[in-house]
């Protein structure tokens, strides 16, 4: 084997031009693959750290979504826009006590809390003036509006679960109040959109897209734990205020059957009974003043409205999500599968999700980018290996006499096969090593520049504002193995061609 390696090295040295061409393809191919996957690794790690530490925990529990929709901590995602009526909201978790009992019996859960979320837009005016979007002087886009995710957690346990909030001014909301703490990014959007400051002590209006409005008082300002975070700008409040925007009212879970017998005498009356004949119901009404001066209690026309009023009140015990931290975060998939099996067995309308599914609005985008990148890498690899194969075929043709001479002096096919594969492995290994070194130099220079993007869409697509590379041993080893396998496969046909060369062919060629 030692002689074969020496001969392979000599052959590579003698055919410098082809060796250089093939090595350059492998070098740059390996560098691109390592840099691309290192960037995606950095994005995924940053996104995972952000969401686990600040929003989703290690696992999230919510209701099972309806067909054609999905649910994450940002609300309902649906592709059936034609069937949507109003703003879709996540329903309250039913049988909450049973679910909490199951969690208490599950090993590995360190601590937990409950949460509500909704989307709102902030303003100081009663009417929100969207005409600023058409004002060329202000240069305000739809993404510049002070739209934010509204979050509310269970008193005490929620901030214990997520203690990393960077409060820069003010305090946390008082329990039971309409007080809010606001992301500094919302403040910037507020000033840019409405041309007005947003400061501590200000009363603001928070509106939902369908027109629901509530008032809140700003008592604190905070920065995201990660200044390059891709997470949407946020506002935190007390559960009572958030439940109004999340439609968590008593009516949300209320059902009442009609009585067995209903008086249909009115519905059976004809139009003439109402408006015709001598007994016209309106004969006694001479003018509008007769109505206004009537002593009739108009509220009695609606009947008893006490039930309606009760159903419109927020349900103090309702929650959309249960968030949990685990003793071992890497055991999340195992515990999620265990919980979902238990929920199904007990017929509960609940599902457990890992952080990635709980943050699908963001992680799904990053996974899509990763899929496209890997598809492009596969196409690139196929092209590179085809070029390598063609180059090797040309090399075999040029080395016909050499191969024939080796065969004539007693070299077996096995020897020729080992020689060609040795050349391919040596060339690929050296080129791949050079590609790894080149990739690390490029990544080190780029990381030292601390380049960041501020555009909201770009941050969401890239999983964060900071552009960074995080190479891992897994990425490097996988790239080397794929390069070696690809090189061996691309050399199969050239090697077969070399084995078909006989001494007679070599002499006739000469």
C-alpha cells in the first residue's frame, strides 16, 4: 500500500494542471458548504436561545388547532383566508386542572407558568391614522407601525420563568391593573409613525385589527435580552387586559340549549297581522314625539341582559398556553411525545410542542431558507463531481500507455483500481483540508466585523440581526465524508475505463 501511495503522489505531481483544476473545485466546494452550514447553525442556535430563554421555554402546551391551521405562541396561522371571519384567536386550554395534574406527574419538568398572547397596535388618538403610510415625507411602511405582540403571564411564576428581561426604566405592571411595559423598538416605531413621543406615565390606546380598543398606561420600558433578536417587538401587561384582546371571555366556553318549548305565536303572525286591518299596531302612534314621550321601558324589549353582560366579561381562569422549563432541555422531544400520548389517551383537547413548533412563524422561515440552501448545495455538488469525472476520464485517456505498460509488466486490475482511488482520496483529502482552512479564515474575518442588519424582514428571514458563522465538528466531518464519497463515486466510471485498457490497446494507441 505504501508503494501505491508513493506512485499516486508522483502521478498527481506529474499531472499538475488537472490536479490543480480538480483541487480548486473541491476546495471552493468544501469552503462554501462549511460556511453555508455554519451560518445556518448560527441562525438556529441564536433563534433557539432567544425563544427558549424569553418566550416558549423548552416546551409549550396549547389547544389542538383546527384543520387547515397551526398554532404557535404568536397566534393562529391559517391558509384558509376565505373561511376566516374576524381576527382568529387561540382558544382557552380546556380542563386546565387535569393538564396541570399530568404535568405534575411528568418527570423532568423543572418549572412552569401560563401565558396569553395577542397582537395590538398602539396609538394616542382615538382613531388610528393609516394615511401616514401614503405620506412620502414621513417614509413610513407597514412594518414601521407600532404593532406589537401583547403577552401576559401568570403572576409571579412567569417572570421567574423568564428573568432575563432588560428593564431600562420604570417597573413591572401592578397585578389587576391596565399597566403595560413596552419594548424600546415599539417606542421607536411610535415616534416614527405618529410623530409623538411615548414615555413613562403616558396613557395609550391599544387596538386589535377588528376594532377592539382598550386603554393602557405605560409604566416600564425594556430592551430585548438579545439586541439582535429576530423576535417581534413586544408589550407585556396583566392577564385581565390581555384576555380582552385574546377573546378569553366566559362566552368563549359557554353553551346553553334552547328550552324544550318556545312560543312561536309571534313568528306565526302574518304581515297583515302586524301592519294591516283596523287593529294596526301603529295606529296609536301619531308622531315621533309619542315614542320619545312613552313611558315604555325600552330595555325590556331586549329582555334580561344580565347573562349577556356576564358572558362578555373576561374569564379570569382562562389561559392559552402553558410554558415549561425542563431539567434537561435536550429531552424536550421525548417529553413532548410522552405528553401528547397522555393527552390523546385521556381525550384532552391539548397538544405539547417543542420550542421550534411553538415558534413556527420564525423557525419555519429559517428551515425554509435552510432547505433552499441545501438544495443549491446538492446541485452544486452534482455539477462539481460531473466536472471531476470528465476531467478524470480525459486523464485516463491521456494515460493509456502508462496503464498499458503497468498491465504489461504484471500489474493486476486490482493494483490499477487501488492506484486511481488512492489518487482521488489523496487529492480530495488535501483539497478538503485546504478548503476548511480557507473557510475558517473567511469566517474569522467576517465574524470579527460584527456585521448586523436592521431590516425587520431580513432579521426574520435570517433568524436575527447579527450575521455570524458557527462551525461545528459535525459540519466539518460531514462535509469531508460527503466530499470523499462523492470523489470515489465520480471516479467509478474513469476507473472502469482504465481497467478495460490492455497492453495490446496501449501498444496500438502508441
